[in-house]
C-alpha cells in the first residue's frame, strides 16, 4: 500500500527538486533556410566592426589608409619654416577657422537621381521627333505661328490694346462731358435715352459742397503754446475757468432739484387738506354774501330785466319791408364807393409818405435777408444735430503757471490726439456725436461655489 502511493504521487522533498532542475531543456529548432532567420541565429559582430572601421576611414581620409600613399598622409617637419615650405609644396596648413567650417566627412554626397529624372520623358521624346519630321516637311505648329505673328505685330509698331483694369490705363472724370463712357450716347435723342435708361444722371450740386467749412486741424489759441506770453496765457486760463464755472452751476442746479426738502417744506396732512379745500371755502363764503344782499335789497317784479319781449323767429317779411331793406343796401353800397373814391384821391397827395413807407419796408426786408445769410454762413461752421445726442465741446487743454516749462523737451503732454481727431470729425458733421456703448446684461449672474473650493464655515 505504501509502495503504490510512492509510485503514484511525487514527494515534495529536496531530492525531487534537484531531479527536476537537472532535466535537460529542450533546444529550440530554427529553420536556417529562411532569410529572416539568418541575422537572428548568426553572429555578425566581427563583420559589423570591420564595416564601421572602413566607414570611419572613408570619412576621415577619403578611403582606406592601406591604399593611400605616405605623401598624402604625412608631411615633413624640420623645424625651419622656409625649408618646410620647400619640402611640403602645396601642403600649406589651413587656418583653424577654415577647418571649423569645413565638413569633417571625406565621403562625397550621394547623387540625387530625382533631379536628373524628367517626368513623361518618353512622351516628350516622341513629341520632339514628331515636330522634327513636321519641320522637315515644312509644317509649322500653331503655337509657333502665333508667336511669330505676335513678334511681327510688335516689330510693326502696332499698339497692343490696354485692358480696362490694367495699371497703365488712362484715368478720366466720369462726370465730365468728354468722358469715354458718353461716346455711345453722343447724337442720340434725349427722349430715347430717357426711355432706355441710358441717360447719365445729373450730379447734384450739394455733392460739391463740404458739410462744414471748418478746417480739419484747428490752430489753438496762443495761450496753449509751450512758452506763451502772460496775457495770452491768462486769457486761456479765464476761458477754462468759465467752462468750469458753467459745469459747476449745472451740477448745483441738478443737486438743488434732487435734494431732499427741509422739514418745514415737507407736506403734512393739514397742508394737503388746506390745499384741497382752498377754492371750496372761498366759493361758499361768496354764496353766503350774495344771499345776504338779496335779503337786504329784494329785486322788484317790474324790473326791465323781466320785461323782455320775445322776438318772432318764423315770421314772414312784407313786400314793403323787403323794398326798404333793398334801398338801404343800395345807399350803403353807394356811400362805400364814394368813400373809396375819396380815399384814392387823398392817396395822390400821400405819394411821398407811401414812397417812404415802401422804401422803409424794402430796407427792412434787405436787412432781414442779410441777417439770414449771415446766420446761414455762421451755421456752416457750427456742428449740426445729426443724431439723438448733441455735440459737446472738448475742454480746453490748459497748463497752470507752475506747470509751464520754457523748453519743449520738458513739456508735459496734454490731451489725446485720437480723441481730438474723433471730436474734429463730429464737429465737421462727418459723423454723428456718439457715446460709449453701455453693456446691459440680459440675465443676472449666478454665482456657484465649487465643491473643491467651498468655504469652510465653523
């Protein structure tokens, strides 16, 4: 029973492990008749070392050292420079800077085969042979014929047509009468041109006038110089002072309108009630006084106010009344005509006064016309209302007396050139007055606290 167990199972003692390690490892068999296994299973270190040595000799010397002569590898050094130059002819030692720039490899660069290759070489060769045969027969290809005709045209001196978009084309005024655009329209009927929509549009006169007669660059007052006189500088300071005063007054007015009223001026319940009942109390007092007067002085019933006789509205006029009205109208008309005739006769004696009145009226009209023209001329130099905003003048650039420097180098710069040019465009009515666009957020920002940076609350 014990013998059977020892034969069936392997014991785990040290003797059994040594027996397993001593077993022979099976050798891997490789097919050496395949090309991919040649380098894997063969030792080529000696061959690679030899080839590396050959490559090094080719780079350093330009070939194998064993094949080179002694003259190419060595030079004679006797210690005397003149003797060495005679012995080593053509072997002058180059400078170090030249040696650094030279290539260290003596191997010539490989030949670029692609630079010598021509695409479609066979096809081009066949075309060349075909052209030679045609030239032998006296047939010239079309491309050469066109080239010869172009050269002949140049030799004859015929000017080539200049394209309309070329840089050598002549410039002309499209609005002038001699414009080449009007060549086809000369001699045509105006009605025909109007109906066919070919008639040139007349350029309006207002396109010739500038929107403002102001200069593009205005010269500042003499007080703005880097070395002004005392009077001119004081005049500029006064101008700036007036601008600041005007701003201060506007600010005070706004504060006055928006300020909270004093306690005495604040409306209370009593004051509001008095204001509401102010007119009502006066009316009631007036009514009481009238009633007292009526009691003291009663009106009699036979007063002329009550004796009004009613007028008949729909009564028919008699023939006698009609004739009488007609006679009265005729008399009235004659009197009016006589009055007008008398007035005309009297006006003959008033000719001098009438002439004086007409002259005065003409002078008045001429003066009004002159004022209108002056106003119109002054308006040409003023900014117009082109948009919803009014033009606001820039504040004058001023330097105080302590900031003035007599030297241009130490002058402190004032204002901004870009802002000055932008305001000049507005003043000359080239662009409308503008203000910086205000960013209005559509939705309210939502602040979210991240979990990684959450504030610790104790």
